C-alpha cells in the first residue's frame, strides 16, 4: 500500500530549520500502515531534509557549518548568470539533498530518542514550501 | 510490485554532472506503477546521485564547492597506498552517497519544477557507469 | 512484504568506521525477499550511514575530510549550552544523515564490487549503537 500527502510550510530562508516530525507522525497514524518506509521529499531546489537533535546549540552549529561549506557572501556563477542572489542556497541543497527515508515499525517512526526530522530552507527569502510525505508498506 | 532496470552512462570524470531525469521518467512510464518510490543507485564507489537545478551556473558552483571540500590536488592516503590518484573521488562519493529516492504520485516523479536528478562522476578518467533504477509501488 | 531487524554495534567514537555489509546480507538472505529496497537506519543523532570502498587509505581520507568540515577542537554552541563536548558529532551526523537505501535484485544487494555499507560513529566515546535494517519488497 502507498499513501502520499502534500504538506505546506511557511519558511524564512537563510538556513531556517523547521522540526516536522509531528506532522509526519500524524499522517502515519492516520494511515493504516504498520510497517514500511516513510519518505519525506521537498519539491524545491533550495531545501534540504535531514535528522538532527533539535537543540538550539546544535541548530546554530549546523547553520555555521553550512555557512563554512557554502558561504552566503561568496561569488557564485549562478548569481552572475541569473541574478537570483541565492547561489549558496542551490549548492547547500545539492549537497544535503531534499529527500530522507525512515523505517516504520509497528506503526511508529523508528527514530531514536533525540532524533527529529527537519526541513531546512536554504533560500534567501520567505517562501511557502511544499513537502511530500509518502508511506510504502503494509 | 518491484521493477528494476540497469542503465549505462558514459562519463568524463572530474565532477562531470549528467542529467538523468528523462531516462528515469521513461522507465517509470514503461512500468505499470502509479504510486510508490523510485530509487536511483550508482554501482560505483566514486559517484554520487543528487538533485539540483540544472543551470550552468549552479553546476559550476557545486563543482567549486566539492573542490573546496575534497580538492583534486591535495594529499590522500588512498593515493599513497594504492597509487590510483583518485583519493578525492572516494571522499566526495562517501560524503554525497550514490543513492537517492524520489516518490512517485499518479505515475509521475514528485519533482518540483526546477529539480533534476543528476549523476555526478567524481573519478579522474572516462568511464562507463552503471546505475540501477528501481521502483517499488503499486 | 516488510521485514525489519534491530542490530547492535559496539563503537569507539571519533569517526570510527564499521563495515556492516555482511550482517545486512545475512538478514536479507534469511528473509524471503527477492526484489525490493533495503534501508539501513541508525537510531542515534551522532552517527552516519554511507557507502565507501573499504580501504585503509580511503577511510583515513574520509575521516580527514570530516575533520575539516566539522573539527573536533572547534567552538560549538551545543558544547557551550549542554556541555556534552560532542558538538562536532551532531554537525557531522546532520550533514551525512543516519539513513541509506540500497536496491535488492534477485536476492542480492545491488552493490558494486568495491562498495561497502558502513556505519560511522561521530560521537566522542565508546557506545552500543542501534541500527534498524528494513526490507520492503516481494
């Protein structure tokens, strides 16, 4: 069986990190799937999905690490050619990827105690973001 | 139901980025699957699969970022021990991973407007590359 | 059909890299699944799962690259706020992600000759680590 749902999140850009575990859990519980795989997929090319301990310090550290990997104020060919000013966003998204899969066991996400699923908006402005949650299982 | 297909791509190495969305879409449409999960998996240890806006500037920016993370001309233990000269390729591949999953909804990949699936060859020479596309669904 | 198994690994921290391909293959062969998708998921927020050529030099190069991305001896907000001393571990885990999916074809993992599935422990101490292996297929 396969169940899919579209979610919309309002984000603020510049590495805004949103905890989305609860809304995924809600969808899982509304389905009849007890065992299978949940995939969380962002439909934007300037986003990432990952898992992190949702603690203020860790979030800041992750943002700092991404700023080191692809700084906001650096030269990007994308900005020169397209003028969008979000070259850093595309690089961060390609490196982190907009997709993540988590097993479901006995009707629950197989997350550890401190693991939270997060959506990261790498863009340089406020946006409405579309995320697909899909469950394949039985 | 599960469908798998082997694809072969000719690549040029040194962060050559190939758009492979169309060939995956073709395979999906030839299957009878309407809803499920597509996984794209490269069978080489010097490759990566990701999603990116396929725009000349972004591709160059991504290549520059990877060159910063694991420079071609740096010291690698792999090169010292094995003499392959592609230590940078293995590091980039382990960090980016050779696998990616995308939901299928109503017979279509759930990609956003600007999202393209790409194969990145991190190696230091021309090669034929094997990629498995697999669809699990109904 | 969906099969899941819990695995426990003893790890040493500080980017300890464990090859876990064999134990996943063993579980796959004990199931009746011939075609489908295996997901390997670590239930800790200071771990990563990836694929790498398991060669002494490559492993060292990967450890060096991660040390450059999120150095052990750097300032982390997580350490300031929580005092755990493992801020670098959380950053590395969020960037690398604790999940990986590999296709199964004709009862075998679709890995290339040199590809090995590895668990990486980013933490700063010895631990018992829990990994979920799940197979969805037919």
